[in-house]
C-alpha cells in the first residue's frame, strides 16, 4: 500500500473481456490490460526482471510441479510478455498464446511441440524461404521429415500423410507467392484424422481469421505487421482452444503420453487440472524451458505499441497496395503482377473468402529481364528501403531469389513462387503518389539499361 492510500489498490482488469467485444479496433487497445495496481498506469509496464519472488518454499514447489500457475523465470514467462500473449489470443479469437523471441522460433516450436524423431509433417510449398529451409534441412537434423505439397490441391495433404504425420502447415497469404491458402478445405480433411492445421498468419493479421475456418494453431512473426515499426524481432504461437488433442491419442503422443522431460507428465491431463491449453503448456514448459527463445520485455512492449494501431495500418497498407498493383499492371516494363487483386478463378475465390477488408500490403512484380533487371530496378529506388523485412510502416523492396530464398534450389524457388525476375514490395504508409513516383524511377532505370 502506497503512502497516504487508505484502501488496497484496485487489481488490473483485462477489459474488454472476450465475451464483451469481438471488435479488433477495441481489442487491440484493451485486451489483456486495463491499468497497473497501485499507481494506475495505463501503459503496460516493462517488467525488466529475470526472476520472481516466491511466497514460500511450498509456493515455489507448487509452481515447478505444475500444481499452480505463476511466474518463475522470464525464460518461460514474464508479466509484460503475458499481456502481449493475452492480447494476441483475444485478437485471433483463440484461447491462449506464447510469445517468443522471433517468428522463426515460433515456426520451429509450433512443429517441435508435436513431432519427434521419426515423425513427419506435411507442409505447403508456398512458404517464406527461411521457413522452407527450417523444415527441409534443420528439422531433418532432429529426425523430423517434411513432405511438401502444392496447396492448390487440398487433398494432397491427406495423400502425403501416414500414421506418423503430426501436423499440416501453411501460410495464409504466402510470402512471396501471395496465393491464399485453402484454410477450411485443408482443416476439414485433417480434423477427423487428428491432424491439426498450423497456419502462419504473418502477412494477413486482422484480414484473415484462420480459427474461424478450422485452423488449430496460428503462428506469427510479430516483427512484421503486428509491430509495424521495424524495431523489434518477435514471434508468437496462438492456440485456438478448439482442437481436441485427446480425440486421437495415438496421433498426438507428445501430448497424450508421459513426457520424460517433465517427470512423466501427460500434458492433456495437466491442462485439464489447471484449466490451460495442453499444447501450449507443453511448448512453454518443455521446449521454451530447454531451448530458450524468450521474448524480451522491452520487445514485448514495442509489439504492444504496434498492435494498438494495427487496425488502422493494415487497412492503409492494403488500400495502397491494391492501387500499386493496378498501376504496375498498366506499365509495359512489367511482365506480371503478383497480388490477390490480379488473380482469377479459384485463387481469386479463396482470396475473397478468407481475406476480409483488404488483400494485404505485399505486391510482387516480375520484370522481363530476369535477375539483372530486378537488381537494376531495386538499385534505382530512392524512397523504398532495400531490406529483408516486410510489414514496416515504410515501403520496402527486395529480390527474393538472391536473398530471402537464396538457400533454396532453383526447383524449390519455383515451387515457392520465386522466379529470377521477381521483386517483392512491401507497401508502406507513405502517400501513394510518392510510392508510385519511386516505382516509376525504378522502371525507367531498368528500361534505359535494357535499351542500352
């Protein structure tokens, strides 16, 4: 109790509660936090602490024995990070979340929480290059096989599966292919088999609602649109709370059989006793404890600041990107524009079904001159930053074949949607006329070189 205070401080209330609103504009500002007890600070405090005082020896024992919930060490949980986790779960309509040090950590932990040596996952070919390399090479070192299939055919996921398939994986709006994933079609095939659909929603926050269409798990690189400012690396895993991990126990042994890393704990039983989600309880208590990819409190604070303006930013990103895609399609130097607004047939139907309120802020263009033309185009840009990030408030450009997807073979690049002349644009919040003027500068420079 502070000096002069005659009544105990009011505990913080996480308003609005899940049942009070589903509007993202409100949840982005209020979910998971109201005010600090005692002094009433509205902004979420940065709790820059590694450790937390235990009330007693018995209290400490109960926490480590998973008989009671609470903070023990910031590798597995932190009050500032906890607010971010609650806010992300609320925004996605999920039950719980785990924030991590990067989006790559989120992708890795999402799979490692279910698959062990000898197991496999089935993944979409339409992936960010870093995720492809993680699945095709690094997971292989853990004894986990990844089977890649074209998501244009949802049934391909079932055909590629066997008794040791633990999960299916895809990207809602694949970077850089930008062909929207058939969420409901794939999820409906996996659920009767006990196979959850894990979906990376990094490029489409608020625009897509994967849980509403049957996805079990969402992963994010929060570095991108969620943060929006290009200052902080972060990732997250969000559990829908709607997937029954116990329905097919032989399919999910990591959660339904004793875990030797935690004294034979069966996570579905612990979760039922504590009222938490078994999947995230296992990932936090075992993987995060042992591999340690925590999100720093400061970076969690930064991502929370970004989320507060996400509903406004994602709308502006989408509106300007659609304008840019339409303008590029009219330019003779551009051989092809890659953007959901330029798609037709089944691809366009999926884009309109799963993306509500806009098609996102990414645009791809292909120049007829191939790799050399792409390099000339990028080098001539003045407003766009030449960086590897996406989802920044600033406009960004990169040549994936020589950077983000450079570790892939030519065949793997083609499968993921990368060609030698492909340039990826992440459209920022600048005035559209300034963005188009800079793109005109890049096209003019490429055309002059070609003419010469």
